[in-house]
C-alpha cells in the first residue's frame, strides 16, 4: 500500500533534516504505527505521505504509484484525521460534514450516521465553536471517513479523549481494519499502539531505530520469568519469580499452586515504552 525508500526532508532554513533516510513499507489492511516523542518526525512523515509537503528526496509510492504523480484524485482514496483538526467553527457539526461530503465523488455513511458512529449525534446541531478538544477530534475522525477511503492517516486519534470515548475510537479503528482499510497511525501513546498496531516503527530525531510487531518486540526484550503474588495471612504481600522455561515441572511453583497460596501471576514482558527507552535511549 505504501513503500518509502530513503526519504529525507529538510525544512527551509533548517540545518538538520526533519526526517532522514526513512525506509519502510505498509501492507494492505495493516495498522502501522509511527511511534516517537514530539519532534521526532512523525507529523513531517505524515504530511509528506498525504501530499502537503513537497521537495523531499527519496522515493514514495502509494497505491503502487509515485506519490509525486498523484493529483486531486489521490484525496478521493485517502482520509486524514489530524490531532488538531480545522473545522468551520461557525457551522454545526452536521453542516461541516455535509459541506465536506460534497467534495467527494464516493459517499460512505451519511453525515448523521458518522456523527452517531463517533458519539456526536446528540451534538449534531451544536456550533463547532462550542465543541471541546475531544469532540473536535472525534468530528475530525468522522470527516476522514466521509468518502469511505481505502487508506487512513490518523494523527494521535485518542488525544483529548476520556477513557470511554478513547475506547470507542479504538474500536472504530479496528472496525475499519476489519473492513479491509489500511491505517497509518502516528502517536506517542504506547498503549494505543500496543492495542491497535500490527507493526510499529520507533522514530527518534528523524530516523527509524526499529520496526517490528509489538508482540515480537515484547518477547524479544521481555524477561522470561513469571512473577507471583502470594497469600500471606494478613502479613505484608510477598512476591517471587520463577523461570518461564519448564515452569510446569517446577516443584516450588507447583507447590504454591497446590497450596492455593497464589493471589496474582504475571509474565514479565516488557511494555512498548520500556522497549522504546531501551532501544533508543530516549523517553517519550
């Protein structure tokens, strides 16, 4: 779906490139996460891929075609939701979607159906100027879906959302993937990436440090042990660790199981944030 080779971009007046020698591919139907702290180059890469920034070096192909050769037809096939979306604040949410929907040849769900999908149906006739940041974010996601695009670019899709609405947006993204859509997701929220992404790229100072599936990363960098919390009859909680290898034959572990002494049990896999710090030497 997307193939990038040796992508480099330098902003006018800058001495260092914002992104340098990026090479990666995104498969059809994949949720691909670009992870990194602010200023890492995530948004620059996204702006290049959606055609807002020109003058880059390297090669970018989308839908099997050089990005530089695409015209307005490109936007009939891609949808974009920005972290800080721009809406017509003096129009209602429904009026915004109705206007933008008229720009596309292909129509998916109706504006009202999309507002229902993102939990804004009850606020359809409210001026967008009265919307909170989280509501504007959800409206931006609805706008990105107006024309049922094949490829979605989503920048911090859960930013500003409470846990309930964040869960709703994550399920919406999963539903888009189940429908065969490809999703390029930029975020510094490692838990969102862990839940949603088939593969992730760690980006620091404009360079990709690592690309792999979250599960494979956690297996590679985690510790192969099990930590158990023990029942202590009112005393201070106790914890013990056992090697994961052949744990089913470990007599001490089996004795704890048989004595009903265990209260909790967890494998000690690393989180994506732990791995990011370990690989890049940087925090988020």
